[in-house]
């Protein structure tokens, strides 16, 4: 027996556990699957049993239409969560390449304080990385974003 914070803890006897643990009133044990069912589950056979589909559990037509429009393939977003996609032909290899850029939920507002802040920030990033948007770096995500924001140096124009 031990005493922890005023609580007395005793070791359970094997005879006490023979009846099983005490279950509160209104509660019940979960149904324990038979060894055969467990084997089927482990082998992946449980899904192959004949079962009827309950039509009442299915979505209403209006709900289905809403979700199918919400998650249709006609969204403006690229696969990786970017908002815009730019396709260009690489002059060296002749292959077509895709560049994905722009934050998914962001609204571009050129010619505003928000635009000026973006242009100033991205100009600093551009200088620190040694990029030239008029040269070979014109198809990088940063240069394409600056073009969308209509950046001229550190300012955004309408």
C-alpha cells in the first residue's frame, strides 16, 4: 500500500479482476470480434463481405451538388496550393515548363499601400538573391509575382 497526496493506493487481488472491471451504469463493453473476424480484418478481407448500402446515409442531391462544385477540377488553384500557373518554353532545352506562384488565399492589390509594401519587400529579396527580372530570371516565381503586383522598383503602380 502507498500513500500519495492523501490517497491510499492498494494492489488489486486476482479474485477481484476475475469478475472483470466495474462498468458504470448505462455503459457497456464494446463488442469484441471473434478471432475469425480479426483474421479477416488483418488480411483486408473485411471490406469484401456482402453489405447493402444504406441510401438514407447518403448525401442529399443539393448537398452533393454543392460539394462537387466546391471540389471540382475547375478550380483556379494549382496542385500544390499556389494560385497562379505560368507556362513557358525554355529557350535552352525547348521544353515547356510550368511555374506555380502566388499564395492561395491572397488578394493582389496593385497601386495601394499593400502593393507598395510588397514591392519594397520583394525588391530587397530580389537584390539579396541577385536576381534580374529583365534577364534570365524573368520566369521565377518572384519576378512573376512582381509583374502581377505591377512593381516598378519599390512602388506598385495601378
